[in-house]
C-alpha cells in the first residue's frame, strides 16, 4: 500500500512539474502555424459536435424557416456580422480567415451536417477557443432564428449568391433601409414613431440597455454621429395621438387594449390611439408590425427587456394568446 501511495505521489509531482513547464515556462507552442498535437483537433471537434447536439432546443420551438421575411432579416445581419469569417454563398473566405486555427468553414460547408435546432444553439452560444462569438444579446433566441432561417435556405440550395451589401460607414441611411422598408415582417415600422423615441432607442441598442443582437450590431456599425441624423430621417412627422378610437372593438385584442383587466392596464392609456401620450419613450403601436409587437411583448413578459416597471408588471401577467391577440389588433389599425 505504501508503494502505491509513493507511486501516486511521484506521478502527481511529475504532473505538477509538467504543468509548470507548460503554463509558467511557456514551453507549449500556442502558434496557429504549428497546430494542435496529433488527436487534439479530433477530440476538440467531437466534443463541440456532441455538446451542441446535447443542448440544442427541442424541435417544437422551430418557427417556419421558409418565412421569406425571416430569411431576409437573417441574410442582412449575416452580410455584415458573419461574412468576414464564413464568407457568403458563392464566395471564398479571405486569406486571413483561412490562416485561423481552427479555420472558420465556408458557409455552405458549415451548415451541411447540422440540424436547425443545432445551428440555433451554435449561433446563440458561440464556441469557446474558436473565434465564434455568442449572440450579442442574451435572451434573444427569437432573433437567432432569423439567422437559422437564412442558413437553412443556404443548406437546401435556395440561396447561392452573396447577400446585398451596404457599407454602414459610407452609407448609414441605405444600410438601415436594407431592413427597414425592405423586409415585410419581423422588422418594426419607424415612420410611426417620434424622432425623440427613435434617438433614445438607438442609444439604448448601442449601450446594450435594450437587448437586440441585430440592432446592437447595426447601431455599432454606423458612425456614432449618424445616430441622431438617422432618427430624424426615419421618424414620422410630429403629431399628437388624439385620433378617434377605432371602431373595431369586437377583435379579441380590443378589449384588453381598450379596457384592460384587473391586473393589466389598458394599453391605449400609454400607447394610444385616442390618447395623448405624455412621454416620448412610449412608442405608438397602431399600425406596427404584428410579429415585432408579439416578440417585444414576450421579451417584456419573460424579463429579457426591462427598464419600465409598468410594462414589466403588465406583460408579466399576459398569456400567450393575449399577446398574439394584442399584436394582431394593433397591427390591424391605421397608423
């Protein structure tokens, strides 16, 4: 028994000496030119594959991936956030990217062996020690599905050409218009909002106060001094919210919006129509995109979006069907 303990102690001492040599003396060569020791790459990649497949979300959470608007939204984000590493369909990665270790796979190759749920986990969480970042905003798995929809379209051969590219530094207005005004769903209308509200929203996206991986990328890509100019350009004309209440009061979402419940205040009290809003940070909702409204209400309900105790308390009490009804009713109204 004594001999066994001495042997274990000797092995532990040798392991400690080896660790000191590798870590403190810098004997392990971390150069990307040298690469890993034999077998290490296989171990790391196999671990990555099994980890992603184990943690992927369930299939029932997958939205319709053939939604053209969802694909278009993912395409425009991919154009600026992802092409530097993975290139675009039909393109070759740059020499700099090909020199990385591990080398980011070209996009057609990267999507082939993954299911949609696994792609979602990879895009949302990123991969340690690979250069693959996590999604910029936690809790925005709804945005991640747009990227997955685009990648799924690439995988099935529906997209074979690079996405349209607009340089955010050189043409910030055209860069924003590549989504706002071009994509028919999942993207908010800006022309129904005040300039002050849009300016506040852009600042919140830029500093992370308002969570959105897509908008954090967009707001950080344009020149900082362009943000107030963009808010002025995209905002609608200054106007009050004293338009008459809509006649469509038999809609499932109308009662909740117009009268509220014992626990949920009437939405029109802050967001109109028919009431004068008292703060620019309260957006107009009439005529807004239905999918965007539903997504925002779910973010408030789930505690992902914060900053308004009133909205947090109200949304926390909303059921899924109430969220859908509210979003549908407001979207059906004239702006």
